[in-house]
C-alpha cells in the first residue's frame, strides 16, 4: 500500500480535498497548531506536531528540518505533499526525500514565488493567476513543474477572493496530480 504524508500549517482545505479524493494519507505533519491537524483527527489519520516555536530565536532551521524528517521517517511515506505548509525546510531533507516532496503554490510559477504570491499578483495588475504543482527543491518555489491551471483575476478582486478561487482549483488539480504520481504515471 502506497503512503502519502501531508504537511500543513493552516486551514487544511486542500488536505480535506485529498482525503475526499481517497488519497492514502497515512500521516499529517504540522509546524503549528492548526485546523489541518483537526481535519486529520476527524478522519482518524495519524498526526505529528513539530511546533516551530520550540526551535529558538533565531530559528534553528536545521534542527527543525531534522525533527520534521524523523516524523516523516516514522511513517515511511512514498510521497510527501506540502499543502499550505508555511516553514521553509533546510536542504538536508531533500537528500533523503529528493523528488518525493511535492508542493502547491498559488501562482503560475515562475511568477510570484514566495509567501505573498496572491498579493504580489494583484499588485502587478496581471489579468491571470493560477496555481502550480511542483517538485519541491531547496530553492523555494523553483522545482520542476508538474501541473498548472489558470484562474482569471476579476475586477474588484481582493487577496482573499482571488486566493479562494485559486484554492478551488488547487483542491482539484493537486489531488489529481498526486493520484497520478502514486500510480507511477508522473515521474517523481
Ligand atoms: C494554498 O493556496 C497553498 O497553495 C498555499 O496555502 C494555501 C493552503 O490552503 N501555500 P489550505 O490551508 O489548504 O486551505
């Protein structure tokens, strides 16, 4: 049985879509207490909280990344899906899980990398936005692209309204792409 681990930090609506699509989610890892962890519990999925606030000031990214990696190792997942996970992982984890950590990002990469993709897209005046499913690498939002979908920017859009329309697309495209990967149809 193939296993998927999902990493969350927020509302977890994409995780919810993965569970609704019957993806084999074996573990949910979070970097902070969040609704994503509650969703996992409602579905009887194992959870691990590696709370980033316990990793010092300045933030010890290497130690945090090692703790995330031990949590993942315990479940031995075939694929790891970041779904709104908001801490940048250190390079060490990509040695063990290289090519097997997938991310979704709310822009048409390579445009608007980083934490404020939707805000930056709106500020640019672009007529279209969208989402990108890609393989995560040590360089943020820069790994090989697996799938993209376009979303129109509408007059009067706010960051929240545009992001919600992008997330509707992510909730469909991300589970579909992961299902194809687990079936071996998209090279990981
Ligand atoms: C998604 O738009 C994802 O691309 C971004 O965070 C959002 C996660 O939403 N990194 P949710 O927590 O699954 O509702």
